[in-house]
C-alpha cells in the first residue's frame, strides 16, 4: 500500500492543473501579447547578461513564468510574471541561476515601456 499525503496530492493536482494551462488557448493568446511587448527578443540577451553570446536574440524564444504556475495559479496570466527568454536563459531561470527578483524587475520595466 502506498501512502500519499494530502500535501503531495495537492501538489500533484496543482502540477496537473499547471500543465493543462500551458496547453490552453488563453496562454497562447497571452504569449503573443508579451512577446510583442518584448519585441520577440530574449530579455536577458538584449541586456548582455548571464553569458549572452547574441544580444539581439530572437531564436527559440519561450515564455517564462517567473513565479511558476504550480506555485501561484493567480499569476498565470499576469504580465509582470511573464518574460521572453531564449531557451538557454529559460533553462537557467528554471534552475534558479537567474534570480526571480531580477526577472520581475525586467518584466516590470517592459510593462512600463508599453
């Protein structure tokens, strides 16, 4: 018999909910909006941060939820929680190698430019 705690079950439900959201049409529409805001460029590369090799990088641009959807569902469509990153910097951000506070500040600056 496998015992799964209520916290683990809740976390599993949140993760499944987050995965479903990633595939949802509302997220696709939102991605277009923030990518336009960010000029389809990696917001780390454009600032020559974290080992950038190509400043105007518009290759393999992905959405990054600064605060993951699984941690805070309410921020899933919040512009200040979304930022355009190349796949390399997205992996770094997911691994915590780019601080959330720094990413939040960059997203806020982009919002202020709109």
